[in-house]
C-alpha cells in the first residue's frame, strides 16, 4: 500500500546528496533492467540521467539481460 508514494525516490535523493557532501566522489551509477520500469522511474525522478544501455550485460535465470546505466 506504500508503493507509488515517492518514498524511494526521496530516499535516493537524500542519500545521493549525503554521499556527495561527505565522500570524495564525483559520480554515482544505477544499473537497472530496462524491463524494470519502477527502478528506471526512481532513478530518473531522483535526478539520475540515462547514459546508455549495456547489451546482454548480465546472465539471469538462463538468459542474458540488458542493463540501463543511469548516472548522477
């Protein structure tokens, strides 16, 4: 019943900001299956941008899957 209320997107925004403020990093990445619509939306709503798609990047349940790469 808590799905779709934006909690995950808000948490990701806060956590990303915390990491940039407290660690010496210049980039964060999210790898998500293009078929995982929810994860892709969370990444985009949190300010991450789609960099590209790695074709056949991982083997899951007997098949290769593509991965979208999002960056901030």
